[in-house]
C-alpha cells in the first residue's frame, strides 16, 4: 500500500521531476531480487529537506505576519501561526496585502488629499494675512514679485560688495554695517576739521552758539530787505551806501 501510494504520487502531474531515481549497480540488483521496481533510496534525504523547508515555511509565515501587523495594524484577521501546517497560499495572500498597501501609500503620497490642500491654503492665508480665498492668487503674485526684487537686490549687493554669491544675507548686512561705520567715522572727522576742533563738546558748544546767533541775524537781514525794498542779500551794501 505504501508503494502504491508512492507510485500514485510519482505519476501525479504535480510531482517533482527528480523524486524518482532508478537504482544502479548492486543496489539495483538487490531491489530486483526482492521484486521492487523503483529506486527510493534517496528519498529519506529529500524528505528531511522537505521537513526543514516546512519548518522554515512556518517561520517565514510568522515573520510575514509580524510585518503585516506593522504595515496593516487595522487588519484583525486571526493569526495562522497556530496551524500545524502553513500553506504557500497563506504566505502569498500576506505578501499581496502588503504590496497592495505599499502601492496605495505611494499613490497617496503623490496625490494630496483635499484636506491637505485646504490646510496648505489656510496656512498661506495666515502667513500673508489673506482674508479670503479670492485674495490668495493676488497675494501669491505679490509675494513672488517682492521675492524677485529682493533676490535682485541681494545679487547686486553681492556684486557691489565683492562677496561670493553663496554668502548669506547676514554676511551682506554685516558688510554694509562696517561700511556705514567707516563712512560715519569719516564724516565725523570732516566735521571736526571744518569746525576746527577735535573735541565733541566744543562741537556741541559751536552748534549751540550758531542756534543762538543765526535766528536774530536772519531776522535782521529780512528786515533790511524789506526796508530797502530789495530781494537779494548782495544788494544790501550798495543800497545802504546810496542812503549816505
């Protein structure tokens, strides 16, 4: 009966092609003497290999099940780890479910949902103080124009200051600040030379004296222009001489 069962398996279309190997040499003569027609002396090793593969199949199913629980936490199907045997179909179903989920995630990552788009528009409105949806596009255009102007200005400053194009705005601001300090220092020195003093307190005193003297002097000149009926300051002296 066992041999008949083996023969039926061998003759099945799904039987592995190398499951049957004719015996050779003394083993073949021994089998023929005992009336056996087939050689199955290699089957124990094959069966042991199959047993190992079946155990590995269960381990593989357990690992795929853990992966499925990580990627598909909502899948509450009963675990099949408790089965005595695991079928390849079970593994294929798990793999197909995981692949389908990965494909859906890839599609969802490429196509933004309406809720995400709405959140992006709302965030833009908050950042740029837009009260209505109709004002989003005009403000976008305005922001784009301002950005282009700022980009051009920064590019020109980089060229004028002889800075590398990769220099950040902070470097540009620091360089401009240093130039302003140099210019202010030169202006202070020129003012000191003009007023003939190096003392800041003397400069302040001279400015205060100017504020005290200039308004009465200006009023006097205006009165002379009116009395002499002239409009040019240079004509005051000739007009006074004519009065003599």
